């Protein structure tokens, strides 16, 4: 604790939401949107376990209190809310401690790396009554909002199937040079990376996964023998488009045991069927959705600004043009626009009680689909049913979105 940091905490105007950051790694950049949100909120503290991370925190937030972990942040009684951007395997423990301390939590996705841990986080939020928000920012991406609008206008009828192909062209740099490559810390990239898309599939389909079957393998990066410990480094330190082709990558994580190509088939609780395919050694990096309804289908070509969503709703043979084409707005690369909308939604929910587009129940559904798909693919692709949640838990979080919970096969009586 420094005098400057303590002074920065004490001098915030009355009514300002005091925000802390837990974890000063690559994803912590999302906290920069606190100041851009238009909400009376400010970053006043940072908790980080490493010396290098604390140095980054002091440089980025010179007036903030900097402490050596989330428990020290709780003890300091310095924040009303915390943005948790630590590695995935730490999410559950940190979130539970913060929630029990009465600190509202913005938890970077995924909610947790197992269904059991996800449920424990939800239970802590229910028992404490403390706000919990999970940062599924892709819900706010322009391409997703556009696809949702097309569906809601009825242009393809009632949704019956959703397919997503994810070409993760940066996979070698993003996920195989640090802890993301170690299943003990990430479980599966069908959870870590796919949780965005699994959540969007659920949203577009209007239901949640009730049964999964997974398939996959470590097809390429397991053959790369050049490995090294990158402790203290961030992804920006090694990323380069020159790291190509995949088998010529160097400096992979010492442990590489997650699949680099995988897929999951899903049955949703409303009867919709869905699939998701992911490959981490493609040359291009984008995701392609196809949503098929009773009166047509849509498909995105590109997933950022400059791309389009096309609609086919008349019978014909092969035809690239389709019947309608809608431009995708937003940034031409990355997801900074979606990050800002996500952070703003969290802070407005805290400040004014505004409803959110996503409930932690939906975040749990994404964890369940991804984690159980990984379990399936590692056990002979056996079908696995998603365990239900208590009705009382569903009801507790329904108030976040301003909607009443509806009975589904994934709900069990309290």
C-alpha cells in the first residue's frame, strides 16, 4: 500500500462506484472502459500477485492502491466492485471470496472451468445477495446484435438449427504459449475460447444446451517440441503474424495437452439442435454462423466491421447473393466496442439497477456446454446431459435481465 494509492482511494467523489481490478494481465485492459462508460465510476485499486503485474498496475493507474492479492483488496475495504481478469482456474475462488465480502463482481468469462465451480459461484452470489456479472462481451458484438435483429424481425422464421465454425488463426500465439495450453488450468478450449460462441448460440436459439457430444484431438501443436516457460510474459510479448506455419511455432508452453481441433453437437432444451467447430491452426481468424429457421437462413461473412450478414428466404439452387444483405457495423478488428458496451452494462446495473442482456445463468450454461463437451470427447464421445439448476437459483438471477424465469428441462425444483 502506498500513500499515493490510499490518497487516490479516499479522494473519490461521494457516490462514485469504487472499482478494483484483480489481475493485471492481458485482459485487464477491459478496465480502461470504466472511465469511458459514462457512469460515475473510477478504478481506485489493483490486486496483482506478481511483481511485474504490480509494476504494470502502478504505471497504468498511478493514483490507485496496489495490493498483492484479492484478499488484501478485501481487507483494505477500498472498493465497491471488482473486475476479475485473472487466469481461468482462479475465477471461482476469487469470485466467491469477493461476493461473500459484499463486493460486486465483474468476472471475465468463463464463469469457471467446471460446472461444479460455476455452480459454487452462483450459490455464493445467491447467498450473499451481491451482484455478479460475467463478461460475455461477444453478446454485444455488432455481428451478434445484427443476427439477433434479423431473427427477431422474423426474416428466417422460427429458429431450428444453429451452426458455428470458428477459424482461430491466432490460436498458436493466443493459446499454446502459456497456461491456456494446460488442461489443468483451462480444462478445454471448448470452454475457454468457445464460451463466447456457445453463449451466442444459446441466445440466438432461445434455449440452453441440455445434452452434448464432443469430439476432438491435439492434431498439430503436440508435435512442436520447442517449449519454454513464459512466466512473467504477456501475449503481446510474443505475438507475431510471422509465426507461421503452425508446425514452425517456437516457445510453446511446457505443458500442451488441450485439443487444437474440436467440435461439439448440442441438443437444446427447446428442441433446437446446434453444432460448434473450432480449429487453432487455420490461416484466417474469424467465426462463421449459420442460423436456419422454418422460413429461411442467415449467415455472416466476416464478423467485424466491413463484413455482412446475408439472408436466404426463397427456394433456389446455389446462390451467393441471397435475398438480403446487411452490413456489419463496429470495429474492423477485435472487440473494443463490445468491451465498452459490456462494461457499461455492468456499471449501469450497479448504479441504477438497469437490466442486463446476460444473466449468470446463461454464463453457467456456456460453461456446462463447453466443460461437458470436453468430458465427452475425452471419454469416447459419449453423450452427457447437463445437470439442472435449482428453480430458486434461476429465479434469483432472473431479476438481472428483468424477465421472469421460464421452466425448462435444465431447472429442478428448489
